[in-house]
C-alpha cells in the first residue's frame, strides 16, 4: 500500500520509544500531540511485549478529516485519526449509529461504563488503529475489501490494551 496524504499547515511532533520513532502529524496544539504520541507509544510498547517486535522504524499518526463515523484508518507504518475525535466533537454513540431512543437505552443499560468508554474514545481509537499494525498489516488482509479478516482481532487487541493499562474493571 502507498497512502498519499497532502496536508497544509500540519505540525509534526516526534517521540522516541526505544528504537522506534512515533510522529504525530496534527493540526492541533502541542498538548494533543503529546497525548497522541503517548497513547501510540504505550500501545506499541504493550503490543511488542505481548506479540513481538514492531517491524517498522517509524509509526506516523496523522490527523485527517474522516467521514461516515470513521475514527481512523490503518496503513503499514501509518495510521490516521479523525479530526473530530481529536477535537472532541465526535459523539461515540452517533459514530456507532445509535441515536435518539437507542442512545437513551444504551445509556440507561450501560451507565457509568459507557461514560468511561466515551471518555476513552480517542485513546481506544488510537489503540485500535495501532493494533492494526499487527492484524492487517502483518497478517496481510485487505482492510477495505475484506475487513472481516482483521477487524475482530484488532478490536480484541484494542480491548486488551485498555485492560492492560487500566485493569479488568
């Protein structure tokens, strides 16, 4: 794959994690970049410890204006994260196609657990997209034509990353 992203006025922030360089290429402030590189770096540290070495020298996390509820997209050595997630303007329930009465029902049933998940949406999205570096990129499935081959594994890994950081509860 050869993604080509054309960005104007984006800022590049780098962080070293061992031999790996993480680049956050964002339009926001330094606080966002620090948060993104920290989340991506921790995800890679945990995945390397559990699954083996990351095969690239650099991971780029790029802010993009994504549509139709997409939180991010994966490519070898590069992931995108939705600009609306970074700005805090995305409603996770809406992104899941839940609105109105459905959203009220989910809130009633899940309550505090869903509130915590909503707070962790950006971190979870970064975890999910970084996990794709192992399940899709290394496994070799086509994330557009056949996402069924990598999405379940990636989602499981993202949930495990959340658990490894925050505990089972």
